[in-house]
């Protein structure tokens, strides 16, 4: 069984919208490096990457939670 690589916004590694975390998951690069590139590119590109980030935020689907991660246990009922 092969897993299909999809470009999706991250739900775990996110600061604002999960775009950089999703790109990091897709490419295998550290998310902080992608964030640094976006910040430097935004400063040097006079804000053009802000528009690209917003467009990616709107277009990229949000990643589904992993079916392999356990769900947290339900809270115990109050004791009397």
C-alpha cells in the first residue's frame, strides 16, 4: 500500500494558516526554514509573498486528522 503525497495545510505545524507547515510536510524541509524564506522573500519582494500566502491559504485544503493517532480519552464522570 502506497501513501499518496498531497499538498495540504497542516493542522499540527501551524502558526497562522498552516501553509508553511503543509509545504514542509510535502517537501520534507523543516517548516522553520520555509517560514524564514517566506519572511525574507516578503521583505525583499515588497510584500508579494503575502498575497501568495493568502492565495495558498484559500486554495490548499486543510489536512484531515491522521486516522492512526489515538483520540484523547473522554473525561471521567465527576465522583460523588
